[in-house]
């Protein structure tokens, strides 16, 4: 099993990548909707990858919380 520092680094990488994808998705949507008053239909381009990264972050966070609890 990895040590706490390695798990924290994995969590930070996944969270950073997730944030980057969310920003890219938001920029794509914003650039398409600037000059329109119509209803916008959002079709995520990175949905599967964002879901995977979100699940990974949740799992790593639970591991880190368990490690913290075991230290107390």
C-alpha cells in the first residue's frame, strides 16, 4: 500500500486534472453562447473522463481521511 504522501500526490494530480477539464468545458460553453439569447444545450465533451476523475478523487479522499483517523 502506498504511503500517505504518495496518495496525497495522486489526489492532487487527479483534482488538478479534473479542475482543468471543468475549466476547458466552461470555456467551450462560454465561447459558444456569448452572442445568443437562445437556450443553450450543453453536451459535455469530457464527461466520462471527469466522472472517472471525480470517482478517483472521492476514493483517494476517503483513504486519506481513514489514514488521518487512524493516526488519532
